[in-house]
């Protein structure tokens, strides 16, 4: 009789261990996912409020500068086969509310085999505009083009912008104000997605993502430093330029993080913004996200010292919370969350069936967004879950592309709407 009792006990104990393991896995993955996508934003907001309360007497030294004291800047645009946009980009760039004699324009068109170089060369300019075209037939990628012309920059500040974005007239003026603070080494502008009245899945998802991302960047900057700038519009002190490796995939992120690692602040300026249309479709946006994910893994490896919180302190906290978790553990956490939740719901443990139902509803909405997007139907409630799932799927694809070395620094840009 005692023998049978021990046998039953041996059967129960492994089941208890599995349930305990599933609960721990569920809790860990839930906290990871929640912190990465929501919790960090809430914590960041609270920390900024606390800092503002504790240092009420501290005031920014950014003031309006007398026009005679404005620094000279170089506005650098790297363009590849942008014949449809380049003339509008030049016209947009010439409309800055900034002394014309203090801006030098660099347009780099390496590898372009359409009419882009000719359109830059033949653009009618006023006599006081200093615009220089840099072109060579060989295409070696954006960062190679930038590295090639940076030695020609003679101004203390350089502003980078993409060819298919349109920048607000006061952007440069608002950017250079930050450089009155000697601790500022770079300034990140804001990326805005131009949304049409009839939005598709990509527009709705991409627009919401960048609104949230812009909010996080503002709070990051208020707390300490922006964690990487977007290439659509950002600026650096020319003296701090460190040529990224020629095979860099997300050179804008790497470039600004290297400046932050040197102890400088990357400031955020929401009133310097670059607007562009959303990707033409989710498939086009997926191409871009996979490339960025591959570049994210590349950057994490190359910026490995930044994980040392004892050396970099709050910058490491921001970097891990805002970037590293998104690009590494959080997508895996989503899978573990669903698997552990399913296991616990199967054994009817607590409220796990209700939680699983919520997960299934979310992924059903995402599937609905995919189906509707294929049929060119526009229901926003489905698009946000769909875009979220697409972004995390892209990270897995980007990871394997990075491991295989399949992401070339030269790539075909995503088509815009």
C-alpha cells in the first residue's frame, strides 16, 4: 500500500514542477514584454517628472541666438536614384529660415544612374547659395558616400537628411540652439509620417509607432540623452564625427550612439522635423524593418561596451530599455508568453484561460488586419495589432539575416505611398 502511495506522489511532483516552471516563465515573459513596450515609457515619464521636481531651479541654456552669432552649418543629403524627389528636396532645403551665407549644401549622389545628378547640377540657384554636388558612378552604399565627403565639411555643425523627406523651415535654427550647451554632441530631429485621409495598414501602424517613438525620445532627452537618432533628420558636431565601419547598416544609430558613449548628450528637437509618406504597403515596410533589425543586432555587437552600466550609468539603462530589449528578448518573450499561458490555461490554473483569450483576441485582430490589408480594406482597429506583429516578425527575420551576413549595406529602399 505504501508502495502505491509513493508511486502516486512521484507522478504528482513532476506535474507540480512543470506548473511552477510555466508560472515562472509566464510571469517573466509578461514582465519583459510589458516593460519593453509600455513599462519603460511609464517609468521614463515618472523619472522625468521627478527630475523636473528636484531640479526646478535648473533651466536650459538654450535661448534664441542673435542672427549674427548663428554658426555655419553644412546640410548634407545622400541621394540614390531620387529623380522624383530631388528637385522638391532642393527647393525645400533652400527655404530654411537661416542666413543663406551660413549654409553650405552637400548633395551626394554616388551610384545614381537616373537623372538625379543632372537635376541637382542643373537646378537654378540664386547667387548667394552654396550648393555642391558630389557624384561618382560607383555605388558603395550611403555610409560610404557620407564618409567620402565628410572630410570636405568645413563648418562646425553638419545636418543630415534623407532625400525623400521634407523638412520644416525653422529646423536648422531650432537644431543649432542646442549647441550652445557644450555637453550636446548631436541633435535628433523628429520623424513624422504624412497620413492621408484614407490610411492603409502601413500608414496607420507606422504613424502611431513614430508618435510613440517621438514621445519616448523627448523623455529620453529630458532624462539624459536620446538613444540613437533617425537618419531622416539629425545633426552632429563635425569634430565628433567618427566614420562608421563601411558595412554599417544603421549608420545613423551607430554614429549618434558613439557620440553618446564619449560622454556627450544627444538632444531631441521636436520642432525640427522631417516628414515623409508611409511605406506603400506593409510588405514594403517589412523590408525596411528587417533591414533595421539586422542593423540593430550588428550595432548591439559593435556597441557591446555600452552594456557596462558601471561605466555608462544611465545611458546603459536607457540603451538597454529602449533598444536592446526590443531588438532581442522582447520578441522571444511574446512567444514564451503565449506558450506558457496556453499550458497553464490547459490545466485551468487561475485566470489563465481569460488571459489566453485576450491574447487570442489580439492575434485574431492582427490576422484580420493582414487579411484586410490584402484586400485593400482599411479598418484601423485591426491595423495596429497587425503592425505590431509585423515588427516583431521582422526582428526574427533580421536576426537570421544578420547571422547569415545576408544584409548588404547596399539595399533597395522601400517604396513610399
